C-alpha cells in the first residue's frame, strides 16, 4: 500500500555498538511522537536525544527525523539509534509495529527509493552490493555503480546502439536507390567500437568471495565432513572414524534451486595440539564470515541438558547420525533441530530447503543475482552485435544486419528501468537484507 508505514532493524547482523531502527511512511512521524512525547516538525531535519520505554526498561536513544521528499525513501522517515543489546533493538521494532507500523520486507526501503525516483535501478542494485562488499575492489565497484558512473557508460552504449540501428534502417529505406548512407568500413569500425565497450562493461563471473558462505561447525567426530559430502552429493572432504581428521577448512561452490553459495567444512572443536589450535583460529575467522552456520551434533554424544547450539541468529542446529536412533526430545518440532543422517541421506533435502530459506531471508544470494542478471543481459546483447558484425563483413543482406542490431539494442535495453518487469523487480529487491 502506498504510504504504508514500515519498520525494520537496519544495522548489520551480529553485535553492533549502535543499533539502527528505521521507520518510513505517512505515519512515521506520528508513531515516533507517540513513543517519545516530542513533536516532530513537519519541515526540516531533527536530531535529538530521547527516552523510550522498551520492555519496561527506560533506554536512551538518538532520534533523527526526515521530512518528505528529502529522505532516502522520499517519505517521512525516522531513525532511532540505540546503544547496546540487539535484543532491545528487536523489542523496539515490536513496539513500533504495535504502534501502527508494518514489518518491512527485504529491500523495501530501497525499493521505495527506486519507485519514487530517488535512485535508479543500477543504484538500487549497488546499495545491496556495497552492503555485501568483502574487499576494497568490490567496494569501489559498488560505489561507482551507486554514484552513477557505470550507468553513464551503459547509457553511452545504448545511445551508440540506437544510432547504429537508425543508420542501418535508414540504409534499408534507401536500398532501392544508389545512395550510400554510411561507408561499410566506417560502419564496421563503429560496431567494433561498441563491441569493445560492451566487453569492458561485461561484469566478471561470480567468484567465491561474492557468494554467501554456509559454514559447518561442531565438535570433533560428529560427522561434519560426512554432512559436507552429503550436501554436495559427492565425496569432497576426507572422512574417518578417528577424531580430528579435518585440520583446515574445505570449501566448495554449490547451487540449490536458484540459490548459489559456498559450503565450508571446518575443523572440529576440541582439538588441542599445536596444529589444532591453528585450525581453531581459522575456524573462528570462517565463522565470522558465515551467512548461515550449520551447528552439527552427534545423536549418540548429545543429551538434552548438553544440547547448546551456537547462540547466533545465523545458526541452524543439525542433529546427525539419526540412523542410530532419535531421542524423544529431538522429535519435538519446536526444538528447531534439523534431523539428518549424512550416511543414509535422511533429512538432507529438508536441510537444503532450510539453508535456502535462511539465505533468502538474509538476502544472501543478492550480489550473485545482480552480477548474473547484468552479465546475462550484456552477454546476450554482445552476441547479437557480434553476429551483426559478422553478417556485414560477409556481405549478407542489409536486412539481416539491421535485424541483429535491433536484437542487440532490445537485449541491452533490459538494463534500464523502463524495460524492467514487476517479476524482475521482485527478484531484485527480495534478495536485499531486511532493513535496506
């Protein structure tokens, strides 16, 4: 609904010094006023400290208010910045929902910014890519896309294609007359120039660093490597009954449905020798980078009072070796445990579905989707343009050259907002994080 007020926790996952709660829509100022007791000005910008009651606790927050159309979404918008516990931030979101806001969908703030003309589609994609950038190169590329440098180059290519199509079609109009609209060699040079520009803009293939990581973690000899192989559907990691077989992490790219990610097998907890300590340090670094953590337990080694999954919202508890029996407390659906047998393959499909669900919720496959979408569009356009070049060099009919040039233009135009369908927009924005 247009103008409907939405709310979400906008800061990064995990521990943050400051948690940001974002509120946007027609009732954003009213809802903020009802919680703080202060009047939000209808014009201008406001920044001030406020006191909020959350879960019976009085907490101090910094309030920032923005008036339409001078906000990120172009709507009335409010942000609460609070220190400390993420739990308090989550509770504040619930308070704001009870006050009249709705929980935001993934990418909904950026989608509104796009729909109301604040940013273009390429810039919207860049927001997500920037959030997920894992190195300086990715960060710079994302910023270039965000500030419009890449879009300007795309527009230059499109303008050149339009001119080529126009010249080719004018040539057809005068084909029955002894008039040469453009010298053949000059036309080939111009096509080659656009081909070169397209190749420069062709995004790099998806690399490991651009995909979310699903990390398998747990104590030694709980079957982590067997689970790794079962998920991949092939024997990639070495398995052995002796504990501590895996001393380094092993990773492999995999795709489930339309969701690509990197699956990582790590060294088991509890190995105390010198090599084991180094492996534990690496394991900690890998866990920090995880989008999803598969915390694996051995059904024979785990009692209910000893079942303590990693306390992290990224965690999926996995009980392995159910071919040896299942404790009654594990069978309760409310336990949240995924029951599997890596040996027999039981529960593996269910686990894959849960992984995809978590990645979609977190927006984990977003940047890969964006790279693939742009790459597919530019590759299709480039293929048609190269075909036009070949046809012209071989002296084929002008109609064939014009046809392939038109195909190249139509394909390339899919990069621009006016040619984007609702289905494509849904596919783009649902891959964002909640709160972006």
